[in-house]
C-alpha cells in the first residue's frame, strides 16, 4: 500500500469553530509532513514530524496545532482560523528524513474558512 | 535553502520529447534534486530524483550538470496526461521540501 489518505476531502468552518484534519499512511514511514497550498501557488512546508516528534515548525501560527499520535497517523488541529487560512492542506510521508527519500503526498483537504 | 529558477511555462507537442530546465546554483553537496509534478486538484506526484549521476526511470530521465548547479527533466514522449506543473526541489538536511514556482507544462495534441 503506497497511499497517503487524508480526511475530510473538503471542510468548511467558521472562524470560531474547532476542527481537525487527519492524515494516515501504512507504509511504515517515520517522517510525516504538513504543507499548505494557496490557489495557483506552490505548496509551503508547515511542519515536519520525525519518529513521532515535531522536528520542524516553519513559524506557523498557533491556531494550527499538529499532533502525531502514532507512526501512521498525523493530525492538524484547527482553531480560530481566519479566512486567509483557506487553502489546500497537503500531507506527505517518507521513509525517514534522509535527503534521498521520496515524499508520498496525499490528495489534500480543501479548507474554506468563512 | 537552495533556491530554484524554472521557466514559468512551456509547451510541447504530443509525442515529442520535452526538456524542462531548472537552475539551483546554491545547492549544497549533499542535497538530492527531486522532481515532482502536480495535476490540477491533486497532490504532488514523485517523478524522479538524483544526486550527481544522470538517472532514468519509467516516467522520465534526469540529467544533472557536472557542477550540480542545474538539472533537466526529460520526458521522452509527452502525452496529454503529462500536462501539469513540474517542480524541481533540492532537498536539504531533514528532507525539507521548499517548492519554487515550478513550470506549467502544456501538451498540444
């Protein structure tokens, strides 16, 4: 199974809501990533987890809270978002954080903040 | 982080070869060069990667300059399904991917 799954596919939330995005892989990968992609722009790295520990936070606002409860699962908790946070949120995984490793991307969750 | 420069857009006729260039003059000695492509409304898809030598796989070939400051992705026979945005990404320590603006490839039937 070489697939990264993301749920939900689409999410609409208000600025006062709390919601979570979920990402799952069953390839035994020990590195997982969150990216944000605005329309017609390239993906931007948000967080990197290595062996279930947060290793990189690209100065992301605290209204985005990542969590890696186990090696297969990565969550992104959302709270008090702004309309400008509307974007495609992509999850990826790789064997580990070695530079030679291919990253496998999920299809993304399209988030709309009203 | 190594910065990349790619043409904003390119066109190719169907079944013709396509050469997509990338300049990464600030790449460090241990950064691999990854190429990904992204179709509309999909996540990026791996195409190929390499360090110093030219690389081939079933999708494409990667030609890396001897000084590693540039590389070229070669699609041997473009098909309509190859129309996508192509990104070259030097991966640094920690396998962090910093995407540039990429090249939007249009394939003309």
